[in-house]
C-alpha cells in the first residue's frame, strides 16, 4: 500500500469518525464499523440507569483490565487490541437511533431525563493508561487502567474485553508458532476461509502479523493494515487444465526485454525431456501428468517473476516436482527465477527432503547455480505440534502457510480477560472469592518490570500509586499477592514502568501516540527476544514472577479481612 492510499484511507476513516466522535479528536474510528457503544451487554445500560437514578453516575472510578492465566499452557501472553480500544473511545457517541433502541430495550419505567442525559455522554472525562501494545504481559498485571465516571466506564467494559481478548489470544498463538518455527522461516497466515466470520479473519491477519508472521493471504487485511500479501494457486487451477494444447498465447518476453521466446510451451517440454533423461534422475519418474504441466506453464506465463506452484495435485515426486522444474528451468533460460513450490499434503518432512534432493541434482546436472535453494513452502492444517515434530524429524521447509489452528486458536478458544472495579471516589475496592485466583488486587496501582544483570526481565511488580518507584541498584522486596511464603528481594539493573497514558480525556496530560502496526510488530519481536528461554519453552516452562510491594501486600490482606464476612459458630 503506497502513501497516497494510506492517506486516503486515513482521511476517510477520520471523516466517518467525525460524524460520531468527540470534537477535536483526530483519531480514526474502529476498523470494524460494528464497534459502537451498542456493542456491549444489556446489563451495562441497566447499571448505567441505576447509577443515574441513584445519582452515582458521576462518581470517579478506577477499573483494571487483566487476565488470570496465560493461554496454551504457556507462561507468557502478547498484549494486543489497544489501538482499537483507543479508536473506540475517541469516537464514543450515541446516535439518536441508538438512544431510541436503548429506550425500547429498557423497562418502560425508565425516566425520559435519562435518555436526554445519554445524548451528551462521551469519553472526554475518561483516562486510559495501558501497557504498550505488542508487549509481553503476565497474569494479574493490569493491561489497562481505566479511570472516569463510573457509569460511562462501565459502558466500556464489554467492548474493551471483546477488542482485547481475541486480539491478545491470536497474537500469542502467532508468537508461539514463530518461536517453534524459528527466526529463519517465513510464516504465512492463510486462515481467512476458516476464521470465525469476517471480523475474526480480519483481526487474525492483523494480530498474527503483530505476533511475528511475515505475510497474509487476506487481501482486505493487506489493504487495511499494509500487511504484505502472499499466495499462489489452488488445486482447482491445476485440475482445470486438460492438456498443453489449451495454452493459446505461448510467447514470453525475457526478463531484460532483449528477446521473446515464441513457444514457451515447447521450451518447457524440452526441459522436461532433459530432466527425464538425466543420468542422475532416470528411473525416479516416468510420464508426468500433462494437464498439471499445462497448468504450471500457464501460471508461469501469467506470473514469470512470481512462479510458485502447488505440486501435490497428482503425485509430488513422480509428477509435480519434475513438471515444476521443467517450467522453472525454462523461466531460467529467459532470465527469471522461480519462487518455489508448495506442499499441501503427505509426509511433509520426507517430501521436503526428497524435493530438496531433486533441486540439488537439477542444479548440479544442468549447471544452474542457486536452483538448489529454490523455496519449499508447506501447508495442510499445521500447528505448533506439527512444526515441533518437523523440527525433530528433520526437514527442508523454508516457509509455512498456517490457517485453521492459528486463527481459530484451536488449542484454546478464549483468553479470559476481566474488568474489575479497584477504586471509587478514592476508596479502594476488592472483589473476594473462595477461589483465590479470582480475588482482585485493589486500589489504583503502578506497574514496573524489573530486569536482572543478564538483561532478562526478572519480575513484574505492582505498587500503590503513591509509593516511590523502584530504583536501579536498590533492593526491593517482591511478594506474591496471596501466598505469604513466596517472596524475594530483587536488586534491579533496569526498571521499566509499564502503564502509559494513551487517552488523557480532558485532564491535559500528555498522550502517547498510537504507533504504526509494523512498529508494534517490531516491539513484539524484540520483547519476545528479551525473555529468558526457560519462560518461553513449549513444555513445562518456568513461571514468570508477578508480585506486589510489601506495602501493597499488607494493604490487600488488611482490606480482605475487613471486607470478608465473619462467620459465627453455634
């Protein structure tokens, strides 16, 4: 996507947002037009009315958005979805049609004054502090801290959760696939046709790219987000041809434009004969499928600079690879270089090794330098386990096309972020549960990441808002929020404050600008590289430590005892 297209799209989005948004805000609206104030649960509006009726709707509240457990059996999560949240609140405004629908949906006893009040609400009194999108994050640490009038902030709960839960889940899934595949492999997201609807497909493409994938097959996502596009042809294209006689336009101009091959079809056939009678390859294959050869030849005539063929329609070794090599060598005669082949079935480890041997033999027998490095892409319901198995078996795959298991997050369907009230009118609040993992950490907090001598993060620590910040070189006691015996002193070599102001409302505080998707992707990759390897491994990873300061620990347990009902034995 060029700069002009980017500018046009941004201008159009900003214009659309201006119809609904807060005056003076220059942030475009959400990518999905369905993300409106009505994209919420009914109880948010019933609570809003009850707050308004009780005169509590202006009370200043603080909510934390966080998750309780890392997904996929791992020990890290990639935070995603922040940009869409900021776009949502920057353009938060109820239209007359939406207010009419709310009126019809609520009980008839609701007063008219409430609906008049709804006409004036926006997020100008809301402040959002968040961890930078693309960061590696951990349970219990707030991803977002949202401050503002309690009734308005409640309306943000469901949309924020829906914008962050799936985004973070699929970005984490992509990062895990990248970790198993290794840095050198190209990862292609092919999931649109299997995604949970159009929004799932668009979101998956964006957040898989953020999590470390290199490209997508999703054209709409490519246009919206500037993600590189990749793709080839399907089996249908191969089987749609019956014979080379169907190819009418047979000429192909050389890559430098110096001459034209008038009968590229014959040149391909000549090369197929040479390969067939090569001493090194005799007996490997006999007659190849001519309709497949016709399809490859036709595709090469259409895309001589981007020839990548799907070779498993009939038989990979006996037909697909010889046919591909014949077309690739004919292209080579005219100064073009074939991109490679795609395997979509069979034993991928074995076939990729056989294909590489074939390429090496062709390069040697016919003196074509570099042909042995021709690309091999594998697809076919790949997942983390498959990639790990391929690595253990040994393979020659250069790129993976991954779809279903990636975008549907088949291994775990939801992340489970929650949105909890932690303070109202400067009074800390706590949510208790018999399940300790569901007890919330009260009060407005600050969060820090402490790094050790080797440059790895050691621990994330939460403190009360007014506590002094941890300092480099100074020993600090880090305590598990709920387990008295789990504690450790840390002397950090670097301290990073995690929460930054991404939406100041009308507070006048400086706002962190939303970065470009590519910058978020770069941040994600660098963050993952900073993590200690034992936190990252697929099996039995070491848990990353999340802690609170000694002062906050004492306060949590003081409040817990004060708020919990006292039983009476008789």
